[in-house]
């Protein structure tokens, strides 16, 4: 799908491609493009759009390069973090002097958020790099929102694990907590990966001299890029702290599970110990020896029952006194 945006005064507006040409667009967005759509964009703008396989390469030389006066940058961007399983995928930014082309095969909401915001607010979008900086800022803001949401979910998880009123013996509840911790770790890993790739792009942009061939940051764009770099470093520290929190929650959950299992084993051990003396007495009087004088006593049977009750109550009282129960 091809979506194009053109400048209308100081704002962006969606371009009707049935009436206007792609060359008039400041930003062209390709979402899961077909081969015909790729050919149309390449013919209209004169650039070679990287394939999906090229976008998934992890080498720096495959994610940041210049070709034919066009700067190609690829970053990992999260899509649909509100869903049960967030998706992360590569987004390639092809920066031309007068426009920006984005290519992706998933649906990052940060791109549509930026388009909506730029349509309602006055902006200084004049070149492809201006559009790139605006998009990267939207992506970074979205990652910050995700980290804030994850921090709140971690607090809820912590309360669920350590709340004093939690009913005991709910193994299935702790199993659900483990699943939530697993999803939190997966989300934090995706956020960390996205932050790392965007940080790499901005580091390259801020360290590339303006004399190099192809689009480069100008003096008016440099403060924005440096501010985003600072934000990214701060977010990476937050992500690292949250990763430690997730590991702590995992250890705590496993510890609670072990404690509950120990409590169950302790109960069985106490029950076995309490009933051991009565079992011993019953075993003695269950033997078939001829010379057992108690068998002929009138009160022999009540005496044996009494001994078994007393031998069971004494260990139970000792355990209660020691506060082992």
C-alpha cells in the first residue's frame, strides 16, 4: 500500500495519487508493498527500494549506507504494543534531498501518529531529513510511552506476587504471573532492540559531516538530533532498569512457588510424624503373640486407644508450641 503526504502550508496532508503525482510528495510511505507498487515508486522517484530480505540484514553496512545520492537507514520499530504479542520489524528510511520514503512490512502506529500530528500542527518540514527527524521523534516518544506502560504493569505484577492477602495454594495464579513476566521480558527486549537501532542511526547522522555526498544534517537540525540522542540514552537506562526489575520479579515468583511447595511438603511431613506413634502402638497390639497380657484386660482396648490419641496429641502440641504449624 502506498500512502503519500505533501506539504500544505506548514502542515502535511494526504496526497490523492489519482489526481497528483508521487513526485509532489514530501513523504511516501510503503506498507507491505507489492512488486508493482515498488516499481511505480522507483520509476517516479528514481531510487532502488531495498527488498524485504535486505531490510532484515543485521550488518551495519546493510542498515546504513548511501547509494546514488540517497541515504538508506534501517531501524527496528515496534508495532501494536497494545496487542497481546507486540510485533517488531525493520523500517527502512530512504532519505532524498527533497523527500523521504519509508518501507515496512508491519504496521508501526508511530508512523500514523506522526502523520496525524503533522496534519494538525504547524511544522518546519521542508526536506527529507526534516521528515526523518520528525518520524524518529515520534518513534522515540512511542517507545517512551511503552516503557511507562510497562513500568505500571511491573508494579501490578509486584503487588500480585507480594500481596499479603493472596490466597495460598493457587498454583495456577502464579503460573499466570509467570506468563505475564515472560511477556514483559519479551516486550522489554524488543524495546531495547529498537532503541539500539535508532541510537545507531542518530549517532551516524550526528557524526557525518555535511560535505559528504548525499543528505546530511544541517546546523538547524543538529540540536534536534542531539536532543533525541540524549533521550535515547535515558530510555536505554530505563529499559535496563526495567530488565533488572523483570529478573527480580521472576526470581521472586519462583521463590514464592518454592515456598508454597515447601509448605505443602512440611504439612505432609508433620501429618506423617503425628500419626507415626499411634501407628507404632497399633502395630504392637496387632502382633499375634500368645503371651500379651494386655489382650485379656477389660480396659486393654480403651487403654490402647488412649495411648494412640495421647501419642498423636503430644507431637502436635510440640509443633504448635514451636510455631512450626
